[in-house]
């Protein structure tokens, strides 16, 4: 994989170079010391992947991510030495299309190869995601599946660009919106709690991490909060599970959507938002086949049109809508 490094700290650049050296297939094609330089170099030679720092002079990593994804899009992973202080910037960068975030490998660590493993694992996952070629849209009207239960669930999946998209969607819902909502966002568990707090503050809704053994709850937004998958069990409660181990992203949107299709007894809507790759498309299709309404974000409003495009290509999405039209549609569907 052709990789670029954007970082103004020589020690961090050296740490990244040493980590990448453990995988001979990776080639560092250029290094930029700030975001402005990265935008210029990316236009001249677009890499497969950029390892992007957040705090830099001239132009920070958030703005650089925004410009690159708008002009010469490619996979971007945020690499930072202080995740907790930069949590809001991480979400901003992911809102512009960054795929993931990882700690800068520790230079001179006791076991250098072990320190490099998290970064190399994320790069391997992204290698699987790059190259999605599905490209078709077929919107069609369909009602909610009728059921004897009055309980309603909205299952939402998102990845690259997801934090910003979720903020827009949740802001469009009233504080006393009654359906239960469960969010599955591709984000490392160390950021999940901060993301829940950020979404709660931005939207005014009750957003928190989903707890093992609890059911989806009316008027509450639950966010998958670990690096395990989240699924709905037959008894209606939520559980975290390491299986299936071969799923690239954890938590997997497909795993959750498939469990909803299998075990939810009330009305439900599946929503698949912006993201790279195909996660969520097959699960959304299963929800549609069970009679549930399924919605995918459209291309123009997606930061990364990968997952919604994959859903459209296999007719998993009953409706394809701009982001700003999804919340009004949910209000229309669940209006009493």
C-alpha cells in the first residue's frame, strides 16, 4: 500500500516509519509537515492511505482531511499522541471522511513490533475496504412492516463521515421522540464514551453507551460501545460478542442489522449512512426482506459513498434520501 505521513514531529514520523517497516508491502511515498503541504502533495501524488496528525501549524489535520476528501479523496487514518484531549477533533475529522483513529506507536517501546500492531491491523482492514466497485441506486416506496407490538426501533449504521452525519440526523429529531434508537458507528472503544457525550450535547437527546443485557429503550439513543460486535438477542436484549471473528470492522453494522431482522418483534427502520466499504449492506437487505423499511443516505450528501452505494447496488435500500431528509422521514413514519 502507498502511504503518506502528515506530521510536524520528526520523532512521530520516525515512529510511523519504523512501524510500517514491519510490513514490507507498505511504501511511504511522501511526508508532509503540515496540512497545507499535505493537500498540495496529495493533489500531485494521491496515496492509498494517509496517516494524519491532528495538531499542526499552518493547517491542522481536521481542515486538511476536509480539503483532501473534497478534492482528491483517499483513505485517511488519524494518528495522535493524545486521544482524550483531541476527542472532539477526532470526531470532526471523521465527519469529513477520516476512517479511523489510532495512537502514534511508541518509539523505543520494549516490544516495538507489538507497539506497531494496532496501526498495522487498522491498515490491513482498510486495505480490504479500498476498491468497492458497486454503483447503482433504485429507490422504491414501501411501508413499515406491521406487527402486533407497539415498540419501535431505529437501527442506524455509519462509518467514515458518520459522526457529523449522526449529529445532523439526531438534531432533526425532537427530544421526546419515542422510538428506541441503536447506533453502530465504526469507532474505537476508547472514543465511544466521548462520542456518546458529544452527540448528546449536540442533539439534546438522551444518548449513552449500550450496556450488556439491556433492551433498546423508548426515547433513548444507545451507541455500541466496545470493539466487540453488538447484536439483538431473541429475548430482546442487547449483547456484545466477539463472533464472528472474520468481520473486518468491530462493531459490525451487518451483525447488528442481521440480528434485528432475525429477532425484533415490533416495527423497525434500518438506516445506513456514509462510510467506506460494504458493511451494513447485506444486513440492511435482510431487514428489507423481513418487511422493514430501509433507508440509505444518497451520494451527494455522503462524505464517503461506499456503504450506502453497496446497499443501493443490491436493492437493500427501499428509500435513498439526502441526509437532511432522513430525520423528517422518520418523524413522518412514527407520527402518532
